[in-house]
DNA sequence: TTTCATTATTTTGTATACATTTTTGTTTAT
DNA sequence: ATAAACAAAAATGTATACAAAATAATGAAA
């Protein structure tokens, strides 16, 4: 199952993955200065592929001004604003188009969400949204959301780690709406769901700020 | 007024601009194969900055698989779908927040749209949408739309060049709604406006296909 | 002719070198 | 002590070289 990504033979891709992971799990916390030569030495590549990987990370918003991003509250709000528009639309589309197979996959994500380990829950959560996004059938929209994926991950960790209440219940409600082919409701529930995520993140953010 | 962009001293930025312009005005039509060394020789730079510029063009969707993009009808629909969501939202936000100064700028775009030369109309058209997008106050949203800018330009040319009827009238209606602080209406009119643009583009596209 | 295999050729990915630019650190004058 | 000016160091942008990979061209077998 561990599919070999043929891109991994590229130094630039490997560097991208290592650096991204370091940022995502806190090894390179927000504000860390990025210096090409230092990373090149650390990862054992030359500067050329490192530079390429850094451009990708810039593009995804993980690096800003040669520093690891430190998303502000405003950034968080902006992100959920855009997601709400795109994923709300996708949820509606899903209610119209989603095939049986994907419905089952959604259902499975909910089950894992209730019974799985922390890591399994993270994955299931991501997969749930991914299936719906794909249902938009709009490659540009999918791409746009994927671009935000890393930053979303940064926050999804918060939501799952701090065990947000009703998270999976909301997924289930969305799922039910899609299954019932009620597009407008699916859209509304998705928007509400993201609003709850946002509020939860903001709460965590602010309470840890005053700690 | 011709402000010197200090980025222009970078070979990579210059290369980006030259190649982008070549694509946008048809010097490098859709399907043209991109070879780094060839471009490097032509533009008088080494491959390094050329590669960097190509990444950016990839990112903006002007280059796909080492070829100049040839947007399909599906691409066109996808683009307008995403724009409709983001610019619809922005129009609503504009109705709430837009300061007097920007209202006047919008009004000016309409005037130029009625009286200007082809090129002035193109600019005014772009500026009209840009002002509204900025009103979203959401940097991520603005960035996302900017990313689509080049492809939008490709189609805007069609709309203006073939002199789409009611184009400026629709702008004016949107402007009036924003001025009247009617957010819902502004949003709806923007969505309708983009739908008209899309249909017009599709029409041109299809009639030229059967020529 | 068509198909496959094998060479050439082109093109790409990466490493390295070097010249500017940017940043840091130090000294001097106020 | 603070600010300005300068020197030293570090970091970046670009050019070039080379090996690996992808593509095109050639020829042999069906």
C-alpha cells in the first residue's frame, strides 16, 4: 500500500517533504529563519533543489519572507472564509453527484472518527473533507484548496488534539444531508461546521496566548 | 508614474514578465513546447532564472506539462465557478465596507469603459474587478484571485475585443448596488455578470471552433 | 509497412563557483 | 550612550558544468 512516489527520487521533492514536515510538527516553529545553505548542508543536497522546494513552500504559505509562517488570527479567519466558500459549494455539489462508493467512504471516515486513534482521526478528518472537495468536479477549485492544505493541517491538529466536541457529529450531519441529496442543507451544514472549527481554533489560540 | 519595480533587476522576474507577455498576446500560442535552454538563449539569461520564472508560470496555470496552456471549455467553466464564489463574496463585502474614494474609482472605471480606447477599456475592466476584490479584506482571497489573473486576462481580451454587449451596463448596476449598500444584490449582480462573461466566452469559443 | 529494440540527441535535475546584495559587527564621532 | 560610517561576514542570485533521464532517430526483425 505504501505507494512509491516517483517524485521522491527528486532531491527537490524530498527536501520539500522534509522541510514541510519539520514545519508541520513543530521542529521548525513559526518565525524560524530560513537559510538555503544551512538547509542544504543539513539535508545533504545542494542549494539548487533546496531553493526549488522553498519556492513551493512559499507558494503554500508555509514560508513567508524567508521565515516559517506564524499565522495570525486574521490569517486564520481568512483561511476559513475561503474554505467556507469553496467547501460549501463542494458540499452542495456532493449532494447532487456523489456516487454510492464515496458515500460509503464518507461513512467510514465517521466511523474511524469515533473509534480510531488520534492519528487515524486526523487522517479520517482530512479524508472526509477531501472526498467532498473532489465532488466539486472542479480541478481549479480542488487545486486551490490543496494549496491551503498545509496550513489547514496546522489548524486541524489543534481541533483534533484538543478534542473538539461535536466534530464528528457535525460530519455525520453533513453526510446525512449529502445522502439525502439536500444540497442547500449540506452547504449550510458545511459552512456551520467550518465556523465551529474556526471558533474553536480561535478559542485555543487566545487562551494559550494568555497563558 | 511608470514606477520602477525593483524586482525587475532580477533576471528571473524579467524572464517571467517576458514569457508571460508572450503567452498572453499570442506570441507563444497554446501548445507551444517550453524548453529551458531555448528560452535562456533567446532571453540572454542562464537556465537558472529561467527555471524559476517557469515555476511561477506553472503556478499561475499558464504553463502545464512543459507546454503553454490551452484552456478547454471545462477550464473556462471552472475558472468562472471559482471567480463567482470569491468575487460574489467580495462584492457583498464591498457593499458593506467600500470607502467613498473607492466608489469614485469604480465610477471612473465605468466612465472609461464607455469612452476609452480598447486598451483603456481593458484596464478599466480589470481595475473595476480589482477594487472589489480588494474590498474582501482577505489577503488569501486576494492572492487566490491574483493567481488566476493571467488566465482571466486571456479571456477578458475576448470579452472586450468582441465587444460584449451590456458589459459596462452590468458594471454600473453592480456599482449602484454597492453604493446603495445592498450587499445581497451586489453579490447576485456580480454572479450574473460573471455568468454572462462566461456564456459570451463560450459562444465565441464554440463559433470559432467551427470556423 | 509495422513493431520493437538500440543508439543518438536533447532536455532536465543537481552540484558548484562566483559576484552582488544584505546583514552583522565594529569603530568612530557626536 | 547613541548614531553614523565603515568593514567583515553571510546569504542570495546567477552562470556554468555534468550526469541522469527523457525523447527522437535509426535500423533490424516480423
